[in-house]
């Protein structure tokens, strides 16, 4: 089977197979539940541009964001992209917020260095950034700058441990998000895995988040 | 491109008998003299710093062909792959070990690595390894230590040939001879080596060791004017031709390129030594060397690639040895170095980069008591391109009795930034179009790119770009030895504190996302551990030797970050958690434990040996994304390599030897691409003169 067919096949069966599960917010004051989202597709790869680098040979997706609402814990259809219905949007390693020129909402975000469970209250002096796509996103893009690091030798994307995306939702409430994995099934392929596996399984987010519906900055 | 680590072991043994067998380290240190430690001839038993000697006999009986073969069997040394085969000593990268042939430095490092496969062992009399900083005598690069290859200077007329053949059509031929009269002596040496190379990856077009041919010749002419004045001229030429078949895979797209890589070395030394009187000796050495490397490739889709690098190094040095009295001796020296390089990887391949260095050094040896000797020394290097370096050293030896001796030394070493770190101007179009600019170029180029709108962002490291400083280390060595008829035990504790390490950092992004890297003095690190060697002669036939190194390394900034609770890893659920100091493994690619064991049998003109080499696991890839190496990351498995050899010398001048390397057939496709599976060889040598091996 050609690589292309393989990829389309894989893409076909996984489209939007988003599983959501709830787990205990053990140990904390348990006012806010923590939800884990698995295998959220984020513009999965459908082909490779013809030719060789630097002019070609780059993998590409359909170029579409997957919009997500932390408030409702659901994927939001792209037709609602110009609304307040979504909070975060995922495309490859880029995570947009419903703010600035990305959307009409009042969202914002910043990357907090520390542990998810340790972030119990968003510090009062925190400043939420907004999107100014494509040059600057609230959640900084690029390897080792925001939430992930890219290993160019093994061509793998790994979320940096100890990074929490602190999010103000489109409607002005607060959430915290930890990206756990970038590959399908929540497991990063081995460094030795074939390029086909690395390409076919990437751009599937696993993350956990807590959303505080009461509008306070405490989780 | 990848060269190989252990293949050498496959190859050959040269002239098993041509040269009268050297004294082994076991059979009395008193007779062995060492040059490297003090830059003067000294009895091994009187050296205050950790020194190891590898004799010609040891090299031959190990069946070594290239320098890396025999070094890989020594305690605490391991061979690195990538840009050739380099040697890591006391846990430092290959960049920081100075490699000398007859006291003169070899040049032609690629990415800091001097490929030890370029050096044949066929005409080596002994290899001297000095551990710990020796910049007080040798200047730049002598941070981890010095490896000096002393070539054979026969005392009689000899003529011998040797041939060896082994797995992967690896063949090695040698011719060596010397003529000696009262006034003139000459020795000549020629070596041809070739191999088909191999790949331990099934179905791979690209070979982890490429097919290669090497030709080395060396001629040495000496003239004795009188008892006081001697002149010698030495010339060495080495050329290698490597067939490249390189596949670059990018996102499943593979591009194949074929072509040829050629490397040429030329070294010439003229030395005049004159004994002014019984107390004073003066030596002048003029040395010139050139390294030329070219790689010409053409890819499947017809894109040509040419990479050229040329480096020249000329030096004149004068040293005066003054023997004041029985207690005091000192050596005073100075010299001037003129160094140039040009490369297609710099801004312009015809623009020649130059550095000039002037230096002076002084060493004194003071036998304060019968049992106690102090050696102190210092060297000052004045550089045209970067800050000056001052390298002091102090060492002492205390002979408790005839069996026990204690040594302590402290010294400073440095490595000057190399031309690559200053002038590199390289964009890798085959892999994401990232660029690396040397520190001299970086600001200029990035500012210009920024002006024309081709820079999307400047990283914090960009604002830290400045003139590169030399890298410094302070090394402490504390050791002791015990020796009697049967046992010889040495142990050494070392600690190297390394400051100002130069590392590449991401400094900017181009529009389109391509990364730009440059070099900064950013890291402080340490390596420390214990090296131990035990030799035991059971009887005339059997002897055993064992070596062990414990190595601990770390990066100071990483340790502070861990202690401050700023470093995280992931638990089994994938959730972040704080990383503990105990999970930190230090610098990557280093094994905590390394050991070797050698069992040797000698009976009349027959010998047989088995050598086992062990390396414990080492960190290879940061898989948890925290940027440092910890127990949650990917490791290469520890392994044992077993080599065996046996040989017989006949009284008619003939000798034969056979061997198996990597007898356990251990391979690791990913982490040890240069280690072939089990290999065999057979070698024959014949002496036309001096046929009796004893």
C-alpha cells in the first residue's frame, strides 16, 4: 500500500474519534473536575509535498483548525469558528485562542511553568496574552518556546513536562490545560519508529484540563 | 560519512616480529621512558601525573590496525562516532584531547573530532597517554589529556613486510625498514589499508562504515654531527579515499547521494638539538602540517554538492633544558604558531582565516627530598583572535617506599575556539534549511537578514552573542600505585571543572521558521571519577590485567535548575511531576561504568589472549522533553565486546597471527552503527633481517 493511501486510510478511521473521560481530581479541594481529552485530531497529515527539501518534501494537512470548547468539553464545528463557542483551536503544533485576530471571543492565555496540580489559583498579576496570528500567538509557537520541544534528529514532538496553559475562555472564565501527548493513542512513537508511523500518528492531542465555571481564578 | 568505531580491531597486525619486542609495562617500569608528561625524556617511574604507556607488543598482540582500535581497549577511554572516530578521556568530548605524533599536533578536526582512523599503528613504538590538563606544556586542546604517538626509531638495520586480510575484505599491507650508520639513520614506513565497509542495517544502501582506502607513508632521516648535535627530518603523508553513498530521509522522503570524500594529511618536522654542555641542551623544532578534505556528492535528482576544507598549521618552537644540579632541573620554551583555514562552509571558500599565537612556557622540577619531587609549570598563550590563556600546573610525587608511590596534581587546561566556531556559515538545505553561523559571522549576518526582513524573531541567546572566549578546565588528579614482582596496581581519582564551554544555541528564526544557531560560551560542567588498573603476572606464561573507570558528569546549570525544582518529567500517566536530583544522569553518551579484562598466555614464541571490554548503559536521547538527561530518557544498552588473538613467531623471520573481534557478535544498530558483528582476520609478517624474534 502506498504511503499516501495508508495515510488517508488511517486518517479516515480516526477522524474525530475524540474520547473524553473524567477522572478524579484526587487530593485537591475537588471543586473543579479534571477532564482528559484523548486523540483530538489537529489537522492530521494527508500528504507530502512533491520534491525534496528545501522546496518540497514537507508533510501537510488540510490546513484546518479543530475548534474546542473547554466549557462544554466538545469539538465545535468549523462553521462556528466566528463565534464565542470555542476556546482553543488546534492545528499541528499551533494552539490558537479565541482572541485577537483568531476569533471574536475574549479569550487569552499564557504558559505557566510548574505543575498542573500546583496551580491552584491563577496569580493576580498574571497577564493573559492574545493572538496576533500568524506571527504571535498567546500560546507561543515554536520548539522549546511554548508547550513543546521538537527533536529534529528523530523528528518527534514532545510536550515539555511542567508546562500548563492557563486559559481565559471566550466567555471570560478560567481554565488550565496540560498537554500530555501529541501522538495518537497518547504514546509518542519510539525514536526508531518508521517515518510513516511518525507521520500517521502525529497531530493527535491528548490533554487534561480543569475548567472553573464560576468565573473565579481558583481551581 | 559515519566512520567506525571498532572495525579497526578486525584488521591487522603488522610486523609482529620486525621489531624487537618492547618491554611490556609489566616487566619493570624503570626501563620505560616517557616524553609526553614533561616534554623531556623521563623514567616512567618518576612521573608525577597519571601516565599510561601502550607498548608496541601490546598493540601487535591486540591485532590493532588503526589508533582507535588500541585506544578503545584502554581503561576509561571510549570511542565516539560521528565526524570520524574520536576519543573521550575522563568523560570529556574528543575536542579536548590533544593528539600528537612524535610530539607534534595533528590537525584536521571535523566538528571538533580528530578521526583516529586516520592514524595507522604499524610504525608505533609506544603510545603515551597523559590524563588531566597539560596545557601548561602543550597549549590549546590539552584539557582532558594528551595522547602522543611515538613512532619507531630502530637502532639497527631492519626490513620487514606484513600483510593481513579479514572480514569485509579488510586488507592491510605494510613495509618498514631502517638503515643505520654512524652518522646517518633512516627509517621508512609505508602502509596501505582498505575495506569494503559494512552496514549492520539490513536493506540499507548506506553503509555505516563506507568503503575506504588509505595510504600512509612516513620517512625519518637523522644526522649526527657529533656527540652534541643532532638533526632529524621527518615527513608523513596520509591520504584516504572514502566512497560515500548517503541517504538523507526527511519525512519519509529519501534522497540518495553518491560521491567521494578525500582527506589528505601532510606533516613535516625539522629538529636540531644541541647539547651546549653537560647542563644545558637546546632543541629547535620547525613543524608544518596541512590537512585537506573534500567531499563531492551528486544526488539522485542531479544536485551536486561540494564541501571543501583546508587547514594549515606552522610552528617554530625552541626549548632549553637546564640541569642545574641533582635536585633542580628546568625547561624553558617558547614558540610561534601561524594557522590558517578556508572552507566552503565559511562565508567564502577563498577567504583564508588566520590566527597567530605566540607562547612561552616554563617548567621546573625540584627533587626536594629523596622521595619527594615537585613539578611546577606554566604557559602563556597570546592569541590574535581571542583572549590570552594562562595555564599553570603543579604536581608532586612521593615515593613511600620501593613499592608504593603517591601522586597529586592540579592544572589548568584550555581550548581555544576553533575556526568553525568563529567562521562557520552553513545552511543545511537537506534538513529543514537550518543555519549555523560562527560567532564572528552571526551578528553580522543576522542583522543583515533582519534588515531585509528575513528574520521573524530573535531569541534571548542572540543578545548574548559576543566574542568567544577560550574554554577552561581545572583538573585535579590524586593517585597511587603499588608494584612488586607480580602485581602492579594503579588508581587515580580525578575531577575536571570545566568553565566557559562553547555550545551551539538557537539565536533566531528566519521567516518561514528555519532556525539559526550560533556558538556561545554558555556551559559549566564537571567530570569526575576513578580510574584503576591492575596487572597480575601469575607465572611466566599467564598474566591477567583488569581496568575499571567510574565516571560521573554533570552540567552546573542543569543541577541548579533541578535543585530549584524547575525541572520536570512525566509519571506513568503522562502527567508532569518534579524531577529528582537522583534521576539526573549528567552529560549524554557517557557510561557510568567501564571495564576491561585481559587474559594473556605466552609460551616461548607463541601467545594467545582474550580481551573483554564492558560499557554500562549511556543516555542517548532526551525523550521526556525536559531538555536534560535523566532516567526517564532513552538509553543505549550496556554491552560486552570480546576480542581474541593468537600468534606464533618462527625463528626464520616469519610470524603469523589470527584473531576474532567481537566474538560474542554484539551489535546495536541504533547506537553502535560502527560496531560490526563478529569479524575474523589472519596476518603474516616476514623479517628479512634480524630473523630471531628474541
